[in-house]
C-alpha cells in the first residue's frame, strides 16, 4: 500500500493546489484541475492508497476563499473514498 501525506502549507491558490495533487498522485496529463476532475481520478481503479492530511496549520493559506476550497477538496476525498475501496483516509 502506498501512503501519501498531503500538506497544504504554502498552497496559495487553486492552480498550485491542483498541480501539487497531480504531482503527489501522479495524475494523468488530462487531469482537468478542478473538483469534478479530482473526484473522477480518485474513483478510478488504483493501487491501495492511504491518504493522510497533515494537521500542521502553520503557514496555512490565510484567505477565506482558499480555506473554504481546501475544505471542499477534503470532502471530495471523503466522497471518493466511499466510492473507491482502494482509497483510504
């Protein structure tokens, strides 16, 4: 099982976030870099993957819009884990 630790410290915008996720997970080039595309790639068949969200909030993005978006990202992961038995949170 692979383990991926997601640390959003320093992520300041959606583009940075989706690029970070693409690199960490090795998403395909066609990854659409939005929440729907994130759900789609997370529910595709994959190697058993344990995802851990880092809890250290130092340097966490200050803008309310970005904090809200990151919470939506976390929800996408939760929903995808319910759909894909190979994805564990």
